[in-house]
C-alpha cells in the first residue's frame, strides 16, 4: 500500500509584496488586502494540505543591510502574519494556519493569550512557528544574544506559554447557566515564573482549549495536551534539532532531497525526540520543497540546460537574496575569490550558512562564483539532480522519498499568490491523489488531528 504523506505550504515571502519582480504582479492583487491570501489559502485547503506556515522577519535589517532587504522586496516590507491569521481562518474550515512568532520579541503572556484566542476562534487549527531571531532585538530595547542562548530563551519562553495555557485546572471552567456559576477560581493556578529571561505571573485570562482537558492535572510530561496549538520549528543546527525533538509537532526541514539525506535528517530528529523522552512519531519532519512543474520531458531539459550558464547579473541576483537571508551584505564581494565565513556574525542561522555552502566541502574550496552558480543551477528530477520535471516524474520522486526514506512529507515553498499555487499544484495534486499519497479528506479535530491521523 502506498505510504500517505503530509503536505503544507511555506508562505516564503511572508506577509509582503507577493509576486513582486515577476509578471504575476500584473494580475493586480493588492498584497496589503486579505483577498489575495484568502483566495490562495482556499485553493490549498481544496488541495488537501495540512497547514500553511507564514514566514516572518520583524526587522527590515540593520542600517548596513536595510537596502538589501527592501531593494527588491526580498526581505521587506512585511506586515504581521499573526494579524492575517483570522482572515485565513474565516476563508477556510479545515486547514491549519501557523504564523511565525519570535520567542525573543513577543512576551510569553501576550503570546499565550493571543494563541489561546486564535485556537478557540479556529476550532483548533492554530499553530506557532517558533523562531529565535536575535538581530531584531534592538527594536524592543533588548540585548542581542548568541545563537545557542537564543534557543535557551526560546525553550524558557515556550515552557512559560504552556504553563499559562494550562493554568485553568479541571473544574475551573463550569459554564452552568442553571446555577449561574461560570467558573471556579479555586481551580485556577496563580502561576509564577522567575527565570533567566522572563518574569511572568499568571493565570492566563483564557478558558481551557476545546476538545481536551487542558488543566495542569491533564498535561503530559512534555507540557502539552491534545488541545494545544501545534508547534512548528525551523532550526537545523544541533540546538535547533534538539528544540524540535523536545517540543515540536512539525520540524520544517532544509536538507538535500535524496533518500540518504532525508533518512539521515529524520534520524537526527528522532534521536532528539527520544533524548527528550518523546517518540520519533511525535514530530513530523517535513522537507521544504520547491518543484518546477513542466509539461514534458523535453521542456524539463530546456529549463535545466538554460540554467547551466548563469550571467554575472543572475549570480548577483542570487547573492542579493542570500545577503537578505543572512542579514549580511555579501554583494560587494569578489565573485572570483572564496568567501570568508568570518563575515557572518553570531546572529546568522547555521542553516542559512550551510544553505549557501551547499554540497561544497568548505568555503575556501572554491570561489564564490561557483557557490552561486550551484544555487542558480537547476536539475531534472528524472535524474535525481533537481526538481524540474513533469507532474508524474515529481510524484515518482515524492513517492520514492516516502517509501525508501520513510519520509513524513513536504512543505511546498512559494509566495501566497494564486499563480504560484496553481503553477505548482494544478497537475501535481491529481497525480498524488491518484497514487494515494495525498489526503482527500481531513480528520476531525483541527490541526493536531490532521498531523496525527496517519
């Protein structure tokens, strides 16, 4: 029997100018209005995707990198994805919506209250993509901390959020209209946290989640109940994988897409989960996937061949994107010299740096030009050298990683624009469904239920 897999969409440009720099911009959608996103998310729900993860970057960058991020609208401007979530919930009924929340910037009590509200309003379809960005600290009057300390802070943050979610114990919420008794304060814990990064007093001014007893008496050993919002995390470093293993329902994975790499990455997540006392099946590892669907094998060959010889302008465009991702200005570097990794500050994600390095053994092994050319180069999925192919060829590849690498599934990556959604999914969804890989119906019970129903 074909192995079913989970699928989601990573809203990769964030709540910013969708389709900027492409002909699709001339469709005339207003990226500041909800219609564009509501239209797109309805299509993703129709396709049977489990969740939409909404990327975010709070900052437009430092004075040194500001122009890099806004010049081509690559890294900014962006509105707050949390405030877009209710519009997406209104337009759908089953798909999960997971905005990014910065664990250093958003106070735990505020985050817990906002999440509880949206979990109730959406019938359990809300989730949090927990990120540890530290470069935006100055916007909040905070000191910048290093990569590992940011994960320490994120763990403390999430522990406090969960403690607040569960501060209403069994018997606290009564809602008995006959007796006029709404709640029993004796079953509500006045929680108090005094930690390294946060000082917070509870209880949370929100009732327990629908569908489960979420008071402290019913919290499992990991601080969660079945009614909690789902937790997503993206970090690929050792600390990032440890955080995912201990806390996450979904690990947003960036890795080479081949059987050995997918199997090895999943093994690391499983090891981290088991080290934290959880099981490997508690975390769905979904790999970021950006296929280019074409009509024929001949077209795939033309697309791949055209990418083999990028111009300097094309390489500079790749470098601009990498600079924005790494919040480090790389655009003035000599393309014919190796990149010195000391240029990256401690705030830069290890995954971002590894992503630029690609399959090269080290930065000093080749000139920057070669690293960028590898980024620009496309490959045919038929040869297992890239992600350009027909819907049938891409479905073969997805099925292979599901069967041979025991993969959990994929997160499609693209902006949330109807043209992007249809270009990527129109032919692929029917083929995946024909093979039994993609769901045709949702489980009752919200996002967590969809993630765990197979």
